[in-house]
C-alpha cells in the first residue's frame, strides 16, 4: 500500500484498505499509518481522525495482550509525526508505561496532558496510582 501511495495511487491504496475491512481483516499499525497519511494528503482530516481512533482501539487491544512496549513506541511515533493525540491515546500510553513499571514516563505523559490543556480524569489518575503501587510493592518484595 505504501508503494501505491508513493506512486500517487492513493485511491488504490484506500480501496485495498476498504477491502481489508470488508473481508473482516484487522489492519496492522503500519496499514493504519498509511491510511492516515493518505487521508491527510487528501485533506480528509475528519476521516483521518476516525481511522486514528480505530488505531487507538487496536492499540488498546495490543496493550491488553501484553505488547506494552509496542503500544508506547507507536504513541511516540505518532507524536513525532505531529499527529494530534487525544486523552484516550494518552491513557493507552500511560497504562502501558505503568504496566512496564516505567512510572516516570507515565508521569511525564500526564504532565504533557496538563501542558496541552487536556482533561486529566480519574481514569488516568487511577491508572497512575495503580502503577505507583505496583512499583512500591515490587520494591517491598525485593527488600524482604
């Protein structure tokens, strides 16, 4: 699909994506990235946001099956690309970092939310508290 886009065949790439969905196949993160790139180039920003939300839902599923590093890496790559990330995306990253025991990183993301004037809701705070408790309990266990 990426080669199609590089050759200017964006409609063909979108047709492949549509066919994947029609067949009930789940696109991977790479495919979602290509589709988002196409939609942004076509100035279809609302559709790009919808596809991005599908990706976030997919990332949530990824983090639930234990691929936390990949979820965090994907979050960071979207930030680097300048793709707007909402509270849901931040929650996925905060949750994954806490499950990895990287609470400092989760706190940084919570601070970023504050700087970006995003709502820091009870879900994010509870996730962070649970992450801190996990680290604390692990340290307590190591001491004994």
